[in-house]
C-alpha cells in the first residue's frame, strides 16, 4: 500500500513532530514485539519519529516518554492511542496522562489522536488475516467478528456496526471475549444453529495475547473452521496510524483535556 507523505509541523529538534504511540501493554512478550513491528512499518513509510509507550504491564509509560522528549528539547508531540476502539483507556486513562504532562511541562504542545478503529481500512486488514488462514469472502461462510469487549456500551456498539457493514459473507456477527455477550463460542454455535455451513472467526485484536488465545481456543472448540491471527503489522494498520497522526496535527491546534 502506498502511503501519503507526512506534512507535519515542526518540533523543537527541527524535525517532524514526534509521535508517541500508546499501546495497552501485556505480560505476553509477543504483544510488544508485534506493536514494534507495526510501528516500524509506520517509521519506514512516514519518516516520523515514533516512540512506543504502554499503559500497563510493560515500560515505558507515556508520561516517561513525554518527559524524555521534553528533555531532548521537543516542544510538541502527537499522542496516539494504539487501540482499536474508543473506550475507557482512550477516554479516561490517556487523557489523565495528558493532564499530568501538561501540568509538568506547560510549554509542551500536545495533539491527541483518535483510536485506530473504526476505520474503512479495517475490513481489508481483517480479510487479509482471514486469507492467511485460507478464508476468503464467500456467501456460504459466516463470520464472527471477535473483539475484546468493554464495559463501555458505545465501544461494543462500534463492533456491532462494523459487523453489519461488512459485506461479501453469509452473515457477520459481533462477539466479545469479555464484558459483553455473546462470546465468540456462543456466536459460532448460534450461526451453525441458524443454518450456516461454515463459520470462521475474524480476530479484532491488535496483538497476540491472552484474549486472542482464548478466543481461538474456545471458537475452535465450538466448531469454527478457522480463526484469523491478531491484526498486527499489516499495511492497513500502518496507514491508519499515519493517517491518525496527520489528522491530529491538522485538526485545529493542541488538545484540550478536561479535568
């Protein structure tokens, strides 16, 4: 996929404004490796300095990264939640980090980007991963779109809208690994009960880890014929990340964080 060139503002070091990517974090080492692989794609395609941070389970924390950039002379940064839906982390946790950073570094201009999803390119990313396990759009095949799930109803509703808008299959239904129903295994069984001849699961996870493994094992046990791997370092996600960076810079000035 061809990426548009970045037309970014300038930071104190004279280069493009740095991007601080904020991932969820995991105790599973595969997750951090996957995040770095994705961000390497962004670095190569955009030329922007991308610095990784994690909300939990792995260093460095986003506040540490921002402090380090200030120490290097940066006066501006884009903070981008490397998350697939807008929920508690993007609405509460990261804004809290930004409030603290603004209090500690009042001369630092911060731009807060949108979460990676939803986005029109996500369908292509999901179908790319399904193709890797031998599954292509087919009117005889039903798909379970499996996400982590959230206590935020709006986040779960986003997954439902994505499922309803995904064409080329017998049916696409949402499912959640936690906090909401149906579970992926329940959705697989319900699709077979409704007459589907073949059911597959599309994993809507950024990186491998506990939820992705849980969904794969339980969905296969329920009769799914294939489960795609986590999205990870696909060109579509790299393009979305670069686009969110550009949007954060273009959307009218620094972020205003309430509280």
